[in-house]
């Protein structure tokens, strides 16, 4: 069996998410009409792993339509899935009814047991792309909230959690679209937040501009792990994107990402979606992965999105017989 693979892993495959638990990778992507969960012993094989539909929405109601950006997390030993949905309205009206919903599964294996609805996160604004992370024993929720039309479409807010579906205390705005690279494609957007922790620092990576724009890209906020994360001044915003299109490699609109590690834990990998041609549109978003490194100052170095024609070495420690 070959020890290389090529992107994309899934086509179409928008808003990809990977969670590594022990020796298994769990994968989710936007399916719009239902929630699917994949599992695979290899990172490069996530899209070809075992698949199960874990939740199908009601025909009508507040979470019946436009199921986007699902993420699976393990919080204090229990599985949770966070996903965006609304009541079927479209356009600005649809944005105003968009919420982040939560499913819970207490089974050790998320492919077993029952997924129970826990309602929606009590965010101050309508929004999308909810994610969670732990720091110094506290759990935090970050999402892309609407609420300042027409100045911008969405901005990122953070709040502390009292349980995996309930926010407590204030929501704090930590980034809004303000640079030219954050307002491409006709929308001023910060969305798709995800946490990367290393070297005593928190790197909150997010996506900027319209998802169908060639210039959809990744931005970064940095905070010290010991700082007050609910103080907006604790977050330092990078003035330029940290991952963007490569015309030379034929990769456009790279964004809405997640992170994982190789099976042996020695390599860091980014999972993201991208479009294979200029102005290709959001329907052509496909899932890709690639290894990334670290700069001398301790910040991540995501490099350049790789061409789909490039043979990529499989993550370190993958069992090639899988």
C-alpha cells in the first residue's frame, strides 16, 4: 500500500472538523440536511472511514434547516456535537434565526448510545460556527455572531460556560472584520473559530471574508494561556492572514479549518476546505489536510495550501495496512 495520499479527501466537503480520541479520528463536515459522523484509525483515511448518520432534523422548527459546520468534542468525558441550524428562512431573515445547537452522547464510543438534544446555546446574538475549548480548568465558547449590519456580517464573541450548552456571564467581542482581507466577496466576515494551544499560548484561528470568495482565508488571534480570556485586550490580532489562496497551486478560498495530530503525536496537521478554481463557488469546497510547523517565536507556520496534484506523505505513525 502506498505511503502517500493526495488532496482532496472529500469532494464536496465543506467546513471539515476532526477530533482525535485515543487511537481513533472522528470527522464531520457540512451535509446541510442531516449530521453524519465518520471514524477512522488514520487521519488520511477519515473520509473513507465508517460513517453513521447521528441526527436528522424535524421537518419544521427552529433547527430544521441549513445544518452547517458540525463539530464533535469531548467535554469532561462526554461527547457533544455543536452545529448551526435555523428555521428555514433565507437571507438576512435566515441569519437572524440562526443558532448553535448541541447534542450529547454519554457513551464511550460516539457511534454507540443515543444522541440527546440539549437545545441551543444561549448566545446574545444570532450566529453560527460555535466551538468550545478548555483553559486553566474553565470551558469557553466562541462563535460568529451577527448583529452590526451593515458594518459587518459576523464577528467573534467569547464567553465562559457553566455547562456544555449554557453560557454564563458576559459575551466579549474579540475580533470583527477590519482589514481589507476580511471583507472580500461582498461580505465582512469573521467566522469558523477554532482553538490551537501550544507553548503557553492560545491561538484562535478563524476564517475571514465570504466563503465563496477566492480570498477567503485564515486569521489569527493570540493570547497568553495565563491571561484573562474575557478581556478583549488579552487577544493580539495578526494584521495579515496566516493561510491564504495559492494561485500557483490552484487552491482558492482555503478556510474553515480544524486541527489534529498524527497517530504518533509527533506531527501537527490542519484540516480545511478550499475551492479548486478561481470563482468556483462554495458548492466546490472540498476537504484537504496537510502538515504544518512552528516558527522560532512559537507561533504556527501553516505554509501554503498544497496542490491537489502533489503526493503528500501520510501522517507519521499511520498503519499502512489500515
